C-alpha cells in the first residue's frame, strides 16, 4: 500500500516514463509522415472522439470494479483484525478454573491461552502466505517485459517479505514442532490450523475448562475466521472477468492508434506551430488513456505482492502485537514500517 501523501514527479517518471516515451516517439513518427507528405489522409475528429468517449466509459467501469475488489479485500482484513482481537479477549477471559473440578495452576492456564493465541497468529501468517501464491493471471506470473518490470518494481520499492522467508520463520515460532510439520504439509495450511483450534476447544470442553456456552462462542468465532478466509480466497482465485480486463486494453490500443491520424493533421492546419504542438499533445492524450488502463490493471488483484496491495504483513504484525500483549508479553516484534513510501 502506497502511504506517501503524493507520488513525486521522479517516481511518476520512473513508473510511466517508458509509456510516454513510446507514445511520444510514435506520435513524432506519424507527424513526420504528414510533414513530408508521405501520408495525407486524416481521420475525422468526430469519429475518433466518439471512440474515445466509449473507451473512457469502458475503462472507467473496469477501474471501478478493480477498486471494489481492492476495497473489499481491505474490509475483509479489517474484519480479521477485529475478530482476532475478540479471539484474544475471549481466550484470556474464558480459560479459567470456573468450571474445572480439578483446578489448574496459573502456569498451566497461561500455557493453554498461549497455545490457542499463538496458533491463531500462525493462522494469520499462513493465510497471508497462501494469498501471495501467484495465480496465472497476475503480473508476476507473466513472461517477458511484464515479469521483469514487476521484479524490478518490487526490488526498487523495497517490497521485502514477498519471498516468504519471514512467514516460514513465524510459523515455526508459533506452532509446536510436531504440529507444525503436520499442518504445513496440507494443501491449505490455514484451513487446517483453524480445524486444529476447534479440536483443541473440544478437548478443553471435555476437561470442563470451558462450558458449553463459551465453547459455542469460540466455535462461532472460528467459523467467522473461515468466512473471512473464504472471502479473501474468492478474490484471489476469481479474477476480474477477462472479457472486461482484456477487452479494455484492446479498446485503448485502438483509440491510441487512431488518435494521431486525427489529432496531428487537425493541428497542422495552424502551421508549423501546430506541428510542434501536435506531437506532445497527441502523446499526452494517449498517455492519459494508457495510464487509466494501467492503473486498473494493477489494482484488480490486491494480493500479488506489489506496492498497490493490501498491507497484509503490517496488519498481521499489528494483530500479533495486540494478542501477545494480552498474554502479558513485553518482548514484542516491531511494527512493520513503510519503506520508500510503501507499507506491506
């Protein structure tokens, strides 16, 4: 997530300079064709403007849908934050000797609480890790220039934590070794961690450490985690329909291709000044349309390890700190800080 107040001109040039340069060179080449009389036919401005209006509406629709996907993902993670805090609060308050005929010592109760809370923290990191697995339609799964650009973008903006080293370390910290080795080998580790929580709650109920009411409430909270996890997986595994995501690119390409053959001869009618103005103005108009398409394209997948993503690592760390403080711990990890204006 980009957290800087604005995007500096230098970053803008780095991000979009290649696009504008290509458009500028293309417009200049077509202007030269007209200037030397190699090409004389000009397209009516009205027809090209109608195409531009239609393309703007279509790309606007795509961008709205892309933003909805990203905002929904952020709301889901907001629900994970809230329910995780509720989980810590209930574990801290519900695990007691109130119903136990054979009272446990404070240390034993603390170990039970720690086990349940640590396992939940492991679920957070496992869920985040699974959401970062590339899908075929995401940019990092593409070949050629797109893949190289994404890798360069990640490296320059300091988007660490994408290669998953930290996630693997965290799981070992929060799961017992025997449990860790068993759970990480499942297809969906996050799902199995929640299921293990449910089994643990059933054991606590059989030992009368919690009663039926508290058991039911905690199980309802686990069901809520499953619901939130499923919503994230739905966004991750179901792309913006390709007929919308790809057709807008073709439409923008058609408009950008036709634009110089209408704009340049029209501006050349006012003389040499018009020729010099035609090239940058044509490139600028085309650049605006291209950037609308690019912004929507890079916003539609909020879990692909890019700077536009949901800051899952930061949210996981916030929850971890809150829950460990509920256990009375003081040796806490630092909050994840933004790097080069990007919070991950």
